[in-house]
C-alpha cells in the first residue's frame, strides 16, 4: 500500500476554492497548517498547493482552472476534514484569534476525544481533536 511505513500519508483530502490564496492564508494562520508548496498559473490562480498539519497534508487549488479535477469538482459541495492536534484548546484559541467561524467549541466526547469544529470561508467543515485511532495495516 502506498504510504505504508514510508513516512508519507497515503490519503490527502483535496479541495478547490474560489479564492485559494485566501484559503491558504486562513488555513495557515487560523488553523496552523504549514505551506509545503504552492504552484500558481500565469493568471495567478493556485494550480496546486500542499499544506501540512502534523504527519498529514491537504492539497488544494483554485476553482476555474479547467483541469480535469476542477471540472470533476465543479458541482461538489463543501467537505469535512478531521485533523488530529495535541492541544485542542490552544488550537481553538488560535482559530478564534484569526476570526474562524466556530461551529462547536472544545467539547469532551464520550469516546475519549476532545474536539472543536469550524467552518472555513468557503463552507468546508474542519474538525480538530485528540482522537487518533490506530490504523492496522
């Protein structure tokens, strides 16, 4: 299986944004992602970007590029992504300080996790919590 034991994730949530540059700014400033790479077209649209959080990453780009992926995602709605973080309360505070729309404040769950939920500027739902199930290969 790709990614198994190689230190690379094998699953990358991939999103498209009307304003990918603003999305990158929000995801890095409010949600603590680190920019790994950003490739822009001659028109300034983000063709492909990779943002890292812990040992995982998301890929994103601009809507309207005409790529096969952009065309396939044309009628897709917002998505939800879950990200494991060590300190939910500190992460939540950072998101608040950068104006993120919080849908659920830090909450202790019955299954042992502490989570909070936010919506980005284009409607995608981001959940951050301590739940990190062991994956058996």
